[in-house]
């Protein structure tokens, strides 16, 4: 049997210094090229843990063109809000339910990989 297995990869330890401002548990955050949901409240520059998989209810951009459809690609804005608009944003998951432009929350399944 292989002896180099270190974990399933659902969680990532976020090194001190990677989070640049205070953060609240449950927020979407990008570390390098990977989006994850931070699991603990934390201060800027403190180590934390992020979930790379699972279905999460996340803060969503409420502007025009931000709607998402179940099964459609979910993107993150520069401010780490969910949107259905690919323009200038980064794909990180799929919508688990339809959400309108004005919706403040979106149900999203994280892809679990870097882009």
C-alpha cells in the first residue's frame, strides 16, 4: 500500500499571511488560484482552514447579470461574491439552485480545484 497519502483534500490549511484582512467563518476566499470557504473567524495574517468542497450558501453579487441557474457555472468576483457573470470573474463552482439578479445569497457547490 502507498505510504505517501496525506489526506482527502476536502480541507486546506491556510498559512499565516495568506489572509490579508479579518475574515468571518463561512466567507468565500481565494488563496492563490483556489477558492474555498473559510471555516473559522480570523484576524488578518492569521492561519486558518478552508473547505474546498461541499455545498455552501454564499454571499452573492446583486447587480444586473449576476443571476445563476441550477447546474450553471458559478464565478467569484474580485470581492469574493458569487455571480453568474463570467466577465472578469473566476469560475469556482456550480449553482445548486436558481437565483435571481437581486438575490443576496446563492447555494453553490465548490469545484475543489484550482483555476
